[in-house]
C-alpha cells in the first residue's frame, strides 16, 4: 500500500505534474499516515527526507531546486529498493 502511494508521488513530481511544495507536502502526508509499528523505520526515513526537502525549499535558489529534489527522489527509490514493505 505505502510503496504504491510513494511511487505515485515520486512519479507525479518526475512527470512535472506537481511542484516542489506539493511534493514535499505529499511526502509529509504519507509519513504521518504510517501508523503501523513495523513500519516505524519507513516513517522516520520519510520524515527525514521531508525535512531535507523543506530545507532545500528555503536554502536553494529556485532554478536549482528540481535537481536537488530529483536527487532526493533517487535516494527514496534506492531506499525502497532495499526494503521489503507494502
């Protein structure tokens, strides 16, 4: 379930159907929706990424944000590939 939701959020941003603020809020929303104790690590990972995305929004010039966000997306994809969760 969460894998699919996360993948949809990533793809929406990659396909330029959402801006940086929307993507950051999507990751935050997904993280806070995770309540299962066995998915604690995933929740903490997403909250960490969300904080990093927020920092990018405040510290990186607009023309460079997409590149930085795509780097974070690659990090999320690598994490998800190494974990077994739904």
